RNA sequence: GAGCGAGUGGCGCAACAGGCUAGACGCAGCGGACUUAAAAUCCGUAGCCCAAGUGGCAUGUGGGUUCGAAUCCCACCUCGCUCACCA
């Protein structure tokens, strides 16, 4: 604190200063901890409490829990925590049993990287970071139930993460029942023969390894050899959601390559429909719902088989959303990785030995045989990174395979190409090209001189000859033309009807059917990391995976000497991952009795991704120390169970950043649904209401070289900015150490106190909007608290200044208006306007010669959710006992919300010409009469006749002259 | 390129459903009080323009609907976010 305040402190020893705030805040924080003020009772079990509180309506209010980084918090981090805290406090004061707490998400790459950089064990550095963060957060006075806090790295927590993994591993998705069921039930169906095993031999004839293989195709958690995102720079594989659009790792920005590796996956695709449909009932921002819908990417269309000329057994199966344009298909394209063009092995390959007679020379790529051309193109495509593929998107490349397919509707011969604009990972990896009606096919057809056929009548004046067009034509509101074949005709149908008709025809013929295709892929669930949850899986000598029994959980992460990941040159795709755990042979090789005697096993050495711990943590808050179950059924039903208006149940308010739209939020929904299907929980959705807080931005000052300079050392002169005499530029950016503009909550607390910081963060603007931090402006909220304090306490003596007189009418109206507005704003997360209303009331009260006690008390209650420490202190000074936390929030008396007299505006053609004081209950007729009689109105009308009078009693009259 | 969102004083932002003279509340500014002085605090002032009025212009720009538009519609401009060869 600066020394200049000392004099003021002497003059006014009881002024609300930073020093006094610090003293008040520390005292009340200690009181809350000792008192357990924020402990929310469960209906039963270890955390059971006052039945009267349990009987209240519940509110489960949650933040996205923090990831403890070494850098500590800046003022942007706690924005959401303060908002949920205010909201939670408001609901505690309005008769709710409020569960509000905070844990720590502490496994994962950043913690590990920080540990490697600093040369400390991740557990040591993570624990230190958490302690530091806890201290920073405690200073803010957040009302958390500390009994319920945990860290995802606690073995008692990740025991249940592993347990859930086993639940998922031990279940399959029953497409008929549309839900997950235990894998044992599938085994029973196979054993009884009720359900046939895919493949030629019956279940009873299969070996143990073969059976494991079959089940692996059903399990919701399974290992497979599919191509995955391999990131040599990070030394680990990544989920699709963790790879950016330009083919780089979201973390670290290293190149990512497709590589075939045996990895664990979660069959999230089984839930695609439910993940999509259940979004409708969630109270989430539309933008986030839209992002999830796009990510799931449901497309309705059809599968169509095209016979291949000269290969009676081969067919090209395509997925299309425009089966109505089948007559317009003039060629086919398969992805370079497609089985049909894999020359080696000859498994269904359709590439002929020689180019067909008269092959266009541009189609051959200059190669002597189709096999050579295809092999060369495949190699070229494989060498391209996603970045390059992206960059080349405009220029279409490809090569003719030498094969022809037959269009089943018209009998037309269609050349089959392979090109990298068709992706193996989407649909069937093959398309029918309709160049007249698809922009990509149009570009390819132009490049390779392929024919085009118009089968949808253009709605503009371009005509029906595609060779004269500048671009393809694509519309769902047009008529099908030129689509009559020997067996089926679509001519004259509208697009939707034509789609249905074509799908029916394909189904009748057995050469296709209407299908739905999803963009969503299975979730890659293993990482080559040390700092994560170990998989509770061991392999026997035949390589069959076995789940550990529940009794062996938690499988603790072993202490190792070398926990650093094996990373490679970021651009070296010819590398393969090495798991840190595999270096520890003593841990990897074990002898276990899994029910059939002691045998030797090897442990799985991958670890789970950092998302695992956050997929279910909301459940553990409910019953954090339960050693028997992940959560007691009673607690789960009470806090999460479906309520009216929340058909799926879930957390009542979940606040966090929008960056988790498709990662955490999708994964957590998926786990909830599996646990729900298996009967472990009653809520099929984790988060009923989601709210995205905006970002706190900060000015970044850069010198002439573009290097950020320390923001606090920058001076402003005449609208320009200078750092050590040098002119610097100013731009709005993120807040952080690297941009030298971080402001910590600690320094603001030291300067003004936590209550001021809380108020300022809430007053800056609407919660969901990003806005720039301005340290200079914080003082405004400090002044509000000082004035509030002064309205109750004499700064010189510390004595109360309130009087026991009844407030006058105007004061009561101001009070009740504020109470009403603040309550509504709080309930709707509009804290910025709530603070404005409190300020307005406080400014009003400041002007009173003396402050009535009843007004002061209600003002204290009004600010209690926002500035809890000063509220507690004033409440106590006002002679009230107990904590303000559990007082009732003031309720507005409607009688004082109606003003005695209302100002009515009289407009003439929308321009205000007079103002009248009228009774709020005045009738339209009466008001019109009064308005027309007003001298100013008469004068303004100047004798002109009246055409029309619009009356909105009691506030407005608008006169339209003739 | 596509989709979504947003443009209001020097700044952050208000105006809850088209209707109380747009700019609440706060920062910065300006004037004053207190002080030897400064800081802090308090009181006041404050959109822009001018011939200073019972004046004109003002919610990104241009049009429209309406008695009345920051609010609704159309076009354009700018910024932000998301997705991006998904068949």
C-alpha cells in the first residue's frame, strides 16, 4: 500500500481502505472455513445434513475446473468462478440448497511439459501449482464446499476413472435397444445362438483369442490398428478433436501425420444420434449446440453400389446425399487409400493390367500402366501432409484407375478415378461424381475433361448445357430433368421427392438404400504419456487384453525415474511412439490371478488422455469420498436427477469457456450416456444449462520490432503510447505472461481488496462478452464500497451512523425498485446491471441526511452475493448475529414499485412536445383528454386537425396531425 | 469460401417486450470544496454542432416498414468466433 494513505488513515481510522478490507476479508474467510458455511448437505450418507436444508429446491452450480499451470492465475481466470459464486450466493439466499465447489484437473500434457522443463516430478510440480492456485483463489472469498474438492490425480479419484473405463470396456451398444448393455449379455446371446457371430464360424468353435477379437468389434472401448494422428513433435497420438484444421497439434502446433498404430478407442460413434438429438432439450448457447451438431455431422443420403466392368464380384459402394442426381453421375472417384485400388495383395483390386483402348492421355499421369499410375499417385498422396493437402485444395489432382463401372440407373459406363479430394475417413471413401451439381466434381471434371450432365433444372438463365457454365448448380428447390432410364424415371419430381423415389428403387433392387452418415469418428483414447491414468488392462501371453478386477483398482501410476516423453523431430513421420511406462519392466511384467490361477501378464503402458478426468467429475463432487461406488445413488438422484424442464437432469448451471465446445463437452456427454444406460446414474446429460463466459482481454504494447513491452511501464501522451521514450503500438489481445500484460488477482486484492476485485470483474460488462481489462477503472468499485461503508459506519469513530427512523416514501421506492431489479438481474446472470442498480441506490442513500437502519440492512443483503466480506462485516456491525450467507434475500414490495406519479410524454409525430405528471392508473381516455388540453400541445398543434392519437397509458401519447 | 454473432460518447457499457427528451452505472476529463500543497475524499459538470434556441444533428453506412426504430426488414462496410475438399 502506498504511504499516501497513511495520513488518511490517521484522519479517518475506520475508513474502508485496502488495509481494512484485507483485515475484514481474512477474518471472514477464516470464519467461513471454521464454520463450514458453504457446506451443502446430501440427503444421506457421509455428507448428510440438516433435513430442512435438504428439503429445499437444489441448485448445483459448477465451473469448468481449473488446470493448475505453473504461471499462476491472472485476473482473467477467476471471472467465471466469481460469477458462479455470486449466482450460488444469490440462490442460497433465496431458499435453495446450493452445491458449489471446485476441484482440480491435473493430469495431462501441460503439467508434464512443465515438469520436464523444470526438472521436477510432475506430481511435485502439480501439487505445488495447485497449492499456489488454491491460495490465490481463497483470497477471492469463493463460497466453496471444501469437503467436496478433489484432484483428478488422487488415486481415490482415478480409481473411479479406471472403473468407468472398465464399464465402457465391458459393454456394447445394442442398436435395437439403442443403448449400451453389459458385454456379458452379448456373450450370452452368442453362446445361445440367438445372435450370429459375424464371420463364418459359430461362437462355440472359436478360440479364446478369436472370441476376444469378435468382442473387440462390439466393445465401447476397444483397441484397433486404424490410422491415427501421430505427432512426433509431442511424441504421442492425438484425438481428431485435438488436431487443428491445418493438420497440426492444437497444443504445441507440431505437424500431425496419419499412421497405423495399435491404439485404444472409445466407440462414441454409437451414440452419434443420441448426442445429436438430446442437444435439443439442453439449455445451452445455440452457437455451442451448432458446433456440436456440425462436429457430429449427420448427413442423410443413400448408399449406392456400382458394378465394375469385368469384375463380377467387385463393386464400388459410394455414399451420396444427392441420390436424386444419380443420372448425372459421369465418373466415380475412390480415395487413394481405398481397398479397390490397393495393387498389392489383390484383395478385390479393380486396377487392370493395361490402359483401355483410347484412354485420354491426361488421365494416365504419363504412366505406362494403370497399376504404375495408381501406385505413383498413392505414394504422392501419402507423402502429402494434411497441411499440403489443404493448401492444394483448389487444384484437383488424380489419376484414372483404368477401370469402368456401370451406372445402375442408366447403364452408362463411368470411368473410375482415384483422387485425394475424396477422403478415406468419410463415408465409404468413394463417391459418385456429378460435376454439373457439385463444385468439387465440377472442378475435377474441368481439369480432366470429363463429361457433365445437367439433371436439375437451373433456376437461373444459364441453360442446361454444363459445358457453358462457370460453376456447378446446386439447389434443393428445383425440378429433376433428363433422368429417365429403362427402369426408373425421376423426371418432373422435386429434389426431395426424387431422393425418396431413388432410395426406394435402390432398395428394391438390392443395390443401395437410404442411410445416414456421420462425420464423427471414434475417440482415440490412449496417449504415450507418463502423466495420466494408467489403463486397468493387462495382456496375456497370447496378447489378449484382460480387464483388471475392481478389487485391483486403483492401478496406481508407478514412480519412475524417467517420465519424459520420447519426442522426435516434428517433421519425421517415420517414427513411432514409445510409452514412458514401458521403460519400467518391473511394473510392466506382473503375475496376477484373474480368476483362473496365477499367470504372467504384461500391463498396458499407454495412459488415458487428459480429458478422462473431466468426463465425470461433476458426479464425484456429489459424493467425493465414497469408496464403494463412484457416487451414491441417493446423492446422484438428488443433485442430478431429472426435474421438470430438464428431461435429462444434470448440473443446473455450468460456466466455462467456449473453447471446450466439442472436446470436453462432447466426451462428458458420452460418458454420462454410457453410465446412464448401464444404470449407474439417473441423468443422461451431465450439464443442463451451459453458459460461456467471455474472455478478459488486455492491451498488448509492442515496440517497433513487434516485441511486447511491459504494459505497466507504458505511458500515454496525446493519444499515443510510449515505453522508455520509444513510441509503441497498442492492440487488444489475450492476457498473459508472454505478452507482458498479465495482471494478477493478488495485486488487485492488495491494492483494493477482494470485494472490489469481485465487483469490478462483474461490473465490466455482460458475462458472456469479451472485454478489455482496465486497472485504472477498478477504483470505481472501490469507491462504491467506501460509500456503502460510510453510509453505515462513522469513519472517524467506527460507530454506527444508522438511525432507527422509518424511511420516507421516496427512499422506500428507491429501495424496492433496486431490490426488484437486482433480484431479476442476479437470477439472469446480469451482474453488471445489478451492480449499477446497487450503485444507484447507494448514491441515493448517500444524499440522505441520515440512513435508516432498515434500509442499510437491506442494502447489505443486496450486495452480499457480490461483495460477501464487507457484507458480513457490516451485518455484524449492524448488530446482527450469524453469517449473512444464509439470510433471506430482500423481497420487493410491489406497492412501492409503482410510482405515485408517472411522467407521461406527449409527442406530436414522434417528437416530444410536452411532459405531464399523471397517476399511474390513468385510463387511456382520460390521458388523451389531458394531453390534448395541455397548452404546450395546443400551441404545437397550431390549430391543425388531428388525424390519429396513439395512447399508451400512463407513459405516452402520440398525436398525428392531419 | 461458408455459418453464427456484434457495431451506441474519449473508454467499458445501459435502454428487460419498437414507445418515459438515447447514453443508466462506472472510468478518464473539466470546474469547485477541503488542504500550505499534493494524494485521497466530497459536491457539481459533461454526446456532437452552431447564429446558443421552446435550435439542428446523433446508436457503422445507405434504404425501407411504422404515428413512433439503437431495437424489425433489405443491401453494404468493419470486427470477432467457428468450420473449412464431409460427397
